C-alpha cells in the first residue's frame, strides 16, 4: 500500500498539533516539524506537453502491477486488483480539490510509461542490413559523391600465365596449359564489358634446357595489351603461345606492374592473376617484385593460383600473395581449377570493387525479407494499446470517485474531458512520429533502389556465379 499526502492532510496534521497546547503550538511555530520535513512533496500539476508526458514515467500502481511481463489473458484481473487499490487510495484522499489536481494524481498513480513505447517509433533505425558491403559499410550510408567516384574508376585485370615446359604435363582433366587457358577464357568472358583486360605469357620462348634458358627467361609478352575485352582477339592471343621454357615469375610480375601503371590511372582498381605450376626458375626474386608493387602506393591485388605445385614449392607463391594482401590457392585437377578461377577470383574482384559486388549480389528480392513497415505497425499497435489502457483506467477512476461522492458529477465530467484531452494529445504526437518514420522507410527504400538501378546499369554484364 502507498500513501500520498495531499494539502488537506498537511492541514489536518497542523490542526492536531495545535490542539495539543499552546506550548506545543509555539514549538510548531518556532521549529519545523520533523515529520513534515520528511513528507513526500505534493504532486506537480500535469503539463500537457510531449516532454512532460514522456518524462513522467509509469504511475505508482501501474509500476507495481504492470511493470512485469504478463499474459494478456490475465490483464483484466490485474487491472481489477489495481483499481481496487485505487479505491482505497481515493478514500484516503476524500477531500482532494480540483479536477486538474485529480488528473495529476491519476498520472502519478495510474499513468503509463509512454516513453517506453514512443522512443522505439521515434528512434526507429531504417538500416537495410542486407545491403552491407564487403568492407562492412551499408550501401545506404554512402554519399552520392562517393558512389559516383567509384563508378568513375576503371577495372583493370592482368592475367599472367606460366608457359614453362612443365605446363605441358597432364593432370586429372587434361593438359595443364590447355586447362589454364580454358579457365582464363571463362573468367574473362564473365567480366563486365567495361573491364580492361591484359593477357601476359611468360617463359614461352626458347626451351626448358640450359641452352634455351636465357631466351625463355627473357620472354615476357603481353599477347593481349591492356584494353577492353574483344573475345575473338583475346582467343587468338590465348592461342598464340605454348608451354615450352622456364619460369621468369619475378620479371613477369614487375612487367605487369609497369604496364598497368603506364596505361591506367592510379586510382583505378588493379588485379593481377597468376597461374603457375612452379616457383621462379630464372634467378629472379618474385617476393621482392611483390614488395615493389606495394611500394608504388597503388593498390595492386595479386592473386596466385598454384596449379599442381610440388609440396616444397608452395611457400614462395604463398608469400607473394601475402605481401600484396592477395590470395593463394592450390589446385590439382580441372574441376578445382575451374572452381577457383570462377568463384574465388570473382569474389576477390567483387570484394575490392564494391559496386561490382553490389551488382552481382543485390536484387529486388532482398526487399522481400526486409519489412520495416510490419515492425513499425507492431510498435504503433503497442503504443496504441498502452494509451488506451491508461485512458480506460483513468476514466474508470473518475467514475469511481464520483460514485464514492469524492467528486461531483460536474467535476467528473470535467475530469473525464481532461483525461480525453490527454489521450488525444498523446495520440497526436505518437502518430506524428509514426508518420515521420513511415516516410523515412519509403524514402530510404527508394534511394537504395535508385542506387541499385544505377549500379546494374553500370555493370550490366557482371555475373559472379
């Protein structure tokens, strides 16, 4: 049970102390009464403002009976007990004054915690998690200028194929060189039309004898210079060399870097893909060549595919990829080769060139799994239920006060009008917050859809699958 002391209670206390004798009266006049000092403050008048309503918090009885989770089937019984306690309270406050004062008492005792249901609506996060880019950012967080800058970047892909004599050997599925060419042809054929592609063969002249080493180690040729994709010309370039000599891997990486820097803008996205069945055999230092790439300050993504590599030769190729923060993959069969080139390599491009990733991974279907409107309607329903329950409690309390003779019928009518005014005011500012959030959901959805359309238009040919 709780006790709230209204002004008439303080008057009764002062009257009793006065009747105890003149001396006591003088003491009361001279010294503040200790019990009066410790009395609870009077309930402040109700302010019909959004801040006042949200800051009020739950009423005393509301918090006691309704602060814990409960089954809605039990609500009527809980409310009945709550209102019985209010009857006892009302009897103790039988001489409370105006309807305004009684409304303040009702808010203090029967009021709902409107902040609890208002803030989730007002502070609703409209974030499409499905559209999170590989670097962790959300697509909708990007500024238009940033998207435009990304779209202005060219995508440059250099394909380096080891043409050493050992690439003539067979693995499960066929001859290594034939399989490598087929995989490269498939990969480049799926790149966006705007991609600039370069094909480099290295070690494809001379032979794999000591007499042919010098010629072979010097053989680094861009059989398809950096340019947009022409499938017929690219196929001819693939057919223009065979596996024959040694492995000048270091010089091949260095030459690819020089050509990309000469032909492309440093702000473009650059990818170097290497298929090799062995380590450097021309006395070069491919790890140092990779470090030189990093020293240029240009973001080169170097990815190495070790094709049928001997167990003791993985380390060098792994380190080349690691230095440039690229990936190293090891394959031994045709199937493994195709899967790595068409999946791992495509993923590598998409992860770095994030608009390209978006083009291949975002579709309208994503919106079907994002139903902010449904969630918002649920929050609005909770808020509506809460204020209706509060209004019902307060209206019932007004009737109880009138039936008990605590207030007159005229005062009851005035009190009920004040309760309804409070209800309508809460209804208005909660609905305003709902409408604002609802519109934000629509605006953000339309903005993201527009971004996606632009990305698709830019990279219409990209198929990461």
